[in-house]
C-alpha cells in the first residue's frame, strides 16, 4: 500500500472516529480503478476509498448524501478529502446479494427465500428511479447527465471494439454501424425522465443487518425505467431462472404502478431492447477487462451472458429491423469458444417432441434449428389393431405391446447412443439446448412411446432438464 495513501486514510479515520488506526486491510481489486481499504480502530471500522477520478467521486458522494437524506439505504459518508481523492464511508460488511444467492442456491436452488429477497430489492428500485429521481442534481452526473443516444453509441462501440473484434467475430462495420443508429433511435423513444442507476446488479446490493443496501451508483444519470430492472434480472452470473425473471419483472411493474401510472404493454415494447443493450454493454466490459487487460476472471461471466443472449434471440421480438446486429449476436451464441471460459457449467435442456409426418417435421424455433429427427415409421404399429386404435403411446396397453417388440428395443438402443454422444459433447461445450423429435404416421403411438422412453432414460442418467411435448396428442386432449 502506498505510504502517502496510508497516512491520508489514517488521518481521515482518526478525525472521524477519535481513534488511532490499528489495521488497514485492502479489499480485492474489482473492475474499476477504485481501491477499497477496510480500516480498523479500537472499537470502530470504516471503509476507506481511493479513486483518482475526481468527477466520479463528486457524483458518488453527492448522490450518497442525497439518497441517504431521502431515507434510502446507502453507505453513510463520514469524511472526504477531494484533494487526495479519498473518502471514508460506512462499512457494510462483505455479504452481497450475489454471495448470498450463491450460498442459498447450493442448498435450496432459487428458493422462495431468494425470491422474496429479490422482491424486496426490486421494491426499492422505483424509489431511486422515480421518487428521488425527480429532484436529484443531474449536473454532477459522470460522464454524461443522461443515458442518451451518445451514451448508447458508446456502449455499442465498446462492445464492437472490445468484444466482437477481440473475440474474432466477423461483421460488416458499416452495416453494423447503421444498425447501431436504428437501435439507438428505437431505445430513445422510451420515456427518459427517471434516475438510471446504471449498474443495478447483485454485486452492488449489500446485505447488512438483514436489509439491502445499495452501492456503486456513481455512473447514475437520467434515463429509461427499463434499463435498471434489465440489469438486475439479466445479471450474468446470477443466472436467474427464466420463469422467476418473469415473476420478478411483473412485480417490478406493479411496484412502479404504485408510484406513477404505467402502461405495461408500452413498457414491454422497449424492455427487451434495453435487455439487449445491457447485455451488449456487459460483454464489452468483459472483453475490455478480460481480453484486453488480461484479467481472466472477467471472462467467467461470458458463458452466462451468451446463455442470456441465446434466450433473448429465441423469445424477444423487437419492432425494428437491425439484421447486422442480430447476425453478430447470433454468431456469439453459435460460438463454442465463448461458452468455455472458466469453470462454468451451464445447464443443458433437452426438448423432446413427438409428431405426425402428415403435418410435417417440427421446426426448432427456440434453439439452433438442428438436433435429431428419428423416423419411427419402420417400427411395429399398434395402431393397426382395433384394440389399440384409440389409445396412445402413453397408455399401459400400448406400452406393454411395445415392450415385447425386439425391433423397438434395438431402435431405442441406437437412438440413445446417438443422443448421449450429443448430450455429453454439449455439456462439455456449455451448449444449453438440444432438440430431439420422433415422428410416425399419426404421431399417436410409436413416436410418443419412443420420445417418453428416451426422455426418462436421459433424465435418470444426466444432470439435465428434460421437456417433453406430444404435438398431435395436444389436439386430442
């Protein structure tokens, strides 16, 4: 530790606490240039902070005092020394929302306890955005007073130069630049009169005395509501399950509705656009810190961000045409290289579907358009016998019929071998989706039975998520 910095922090601590310093312990470095030092006296402790960026310090300190005056849980600022780029703030401990999430998930998965904690955090977010956002001093914002198209273009170019180029993803620069402009025009249509926290994610929420406290809002500025909730719900390594994301998003919209009128449909029109730009910005940051600065631990977040991007490409529709940007995102999702950083193990979902060839082979609309299609029409068909005609491959009499047929067993053995090879390969490469379909003449007996049998087998053999759909049986129910 620099001697001058040590003397300065000691002076601040003694002035605040009336105690001499017993120990100054540096915290691990993060992604910024700020340095944190837990400072101990005889009975008191505080967090000493050094940041060479004076403008950023002014933004953080101004926001902190204002938020705290409005009753929001942020660290108390004890003393500051602008000339030496240091200040002393409340020590909120080491437990973050993310670290607590990791501990709870090891034992309980994403339990009701975690959901309630996230709801509590989300319930406070609109108070930052709407209640205190009305009167905050935006003149101290750094580097800009609003998340306008200039800020958006910075983020998109950050992504282009520090992620796409360094990850060696090919793109047409002019077409991509044209799409950046269209994308920014679209995002700028959303109402922008709110406080945008900018980095509202699980590592920036401290859990102190069983309550959430909020840090790292020095990049805050005026902007759209959608950005911060997108940051929290698509926080890469938090890896929130998609159904829970939807639950929490609706909770957020309800909480906003308690403060101002909100048109949920209009909000959602722009929401996924802000999810896309947030993930794009995050990838730029991972690329800068990981590829460029060689801080490899930042690259561990990349597979999770790619997984989120994959989900978005499958589920989120934007009402604009930006083909070059979508093509770049798709190339990221298709990259095996980007999915294999660190010791990340993303969960594979295998989706089984039975179908009738009369209605055509099903298209994998959620994945990569690939996977397996197995033709069961060469197998013995119980549908030819009157006693089985109105039954399906899920009925016990039909199951008993198939269990006596050697051809069925041989077919299943060969099919299992092929699918298992892909499952094991996909798990090693951190691919998250495999589509497998079985077809027969009517989609009622053979295809249903085979899909169910292999789905049960893989679910028992591998740590995977298995989903099964019988397309033609849905018409009969």
